[in-house]
C-alpha cells in the first residue's frame, strides 16, 4: 500500500512540474512586444502630409489618426486638424491599436511656446551685466 501511495505522489508531482511552464507562458502573452512600452508613445517631427477628409497627418513614415477624444493645440490654444500646415513641426503622443493604426491622444502643432521652461530660449534667467565698480571709467 505504501508503494502505491509513493508512486501516485511521484506521478502527481511529475505531472505538476510539467504543467508549470505552460502557466508562465500564458502570463507572458500579455506583455508588450519587444521595443514597445505600455501606454502612449511619443512622436516629433515636421508634418509631411495632411488629409483632413481622412482625419490623418503624417510625420516621417508614420501616419497618425485624429479621433474624437484627441487633444489638439496650436500656439497653446485649442485647435483642429485643419489648423495644421505641411512643413510645420508636430509633437505629441499616440497609442497603437491592435490592427496597427496610430491613434493620437495629444498633439501640438507649430513651434513650441517660448514662455515655458525649456522653450525657445531655454527658460533660464536673463543674463544681466554686473554693475560697474565705483571709480571705473
């Protein structure tokens, strides 16, 4: 009787050990593909094509779709796709759909505002000349 119980226990452990890798593989299928990170991805570059009928614009070799929930700005003001101009810079974030389309979450057209830190002038303090020392011509 002891032999039968030991064999049964050994067979059960062996079966569990063989089944364990399949559980870990199932969890890996939901992970992002290599080179992709979860959440929105960023883009930046000049607009090379614009299609207001299809609600798309192209930056480099990527075509982005404007959706109803997309946030669009130009010169720090709300804008529409029709406000964009081929050749001007566009920057923003997008998500990739299951069928490979690139849906814009946020986009800003035109040059960045110079009133923010890191803008056109670097956002640093203005340099001032040191006051002249007393008695210096």
